[in-house]
């Protein structure tokens, strides 16, 4: 029989697998075939030369758990308040779509401006809700909301001086200011949460050092040279 099948079975046995031939048949063939005996000895020597003992790694579990900071408790008060403000702001924005405009503002341009204001107020409410649900996004929304509050405050001051806006309308803008303050508080609380610091051997108070086995660096590859010169891709003949 061909020795290739027996050698395949021997290789599988060294790897702890089942070969294509029965073990008894392989042993009977091995006793009478010197070439397969030599192949097995060479394969075992090669296997032993390739296997390396893993480096001893000290158990630092207790030291890491002792030095690691305790997780801080999540502060929900500011996030809950921000979520409530976001719900009220969203409700006011949605109500502007349902309430018809004034009689003197019945033309199409004024109605469109009213719809834009309603859409913007609704979007602000959704942004406040999202910052309450995902506090890591509060910092990204702060410049937008703060800029809008600043411009709205200047415009409201001008309108109040001209007598074009009442106290009820200004009261609805106070939600934006409260939401901006709460968003800033949520952002600061998220930044102050302690992050686990990197630990090393000095911080853990241990002198154990792990050394990995050194390997020879592979030889650098020779540069591949093309046999034929290549034309630049940007050149072409005009028709």
C-alpha cells in the first residue's frame, strides 16, 4: 500500500486527530517500513523544535482589583430633568403645527415661517431628549443650543423693547434656557466620571517581569523590479 496514507495517519496521530487508516494497521506497517519510521522520527523532531514553552505570567488579579477605582454611581437627577424639559419642548413644537396662525398672518409666507419655527422647536426638544438618553452626546449639542439661545435672547430683547412680543411668548423661551443649563450639567457629570487608569508593574507594587522568547528577525525582502518599463497612466494620445 502507498506510504502516503500511513504517513498521513501518523501526522494526524501526532496532532491528536483520527487518520484515514486504523491505528493497528498503521502500527503493523510501521514495524516493517524503515522509511516510514525515519519519517516519523523526523516529524517528531520537527514538531518538538517548533513547540515553545509559554512564558510564565504572574497572576495580578488581586493587585489589579485592589488598585482599580470603584465604579461611580450614575447621577440621574439632571438627566431626568433634562428629559422632562425635552418632552415639554417637543410638545410645544408639535402644538405649533396644530394651532392655526393669526388672522393677519394668513398669507403663505408667514405660514411657512411659522412651520419653520415649529419644526425647529420640535427638533430642539428631540435633541434635549437624546442628550438625556445618551449623555455622551450632550457636549456635541452644546454649541448649537447655546448659539441658538444667544441669538434668540438678543432678538427677544429687541422685540420686547418694540412691544412686539408678550410675556407668554417669552415664558416658552425659558424652557430653552433651562434645557441648556441642564445639558451643560449632564455634560460635566459625564466628563467627571473616573476612567480606569493604566496600571503597570510599579503601580501594582510587583517586581515580576514577563519576558517573551526572542525570535530572529526575518530577512528583508528584495525589491521587485519590473522587467518592462511602465507608461504613466496620465499620458494619452489625443485623437
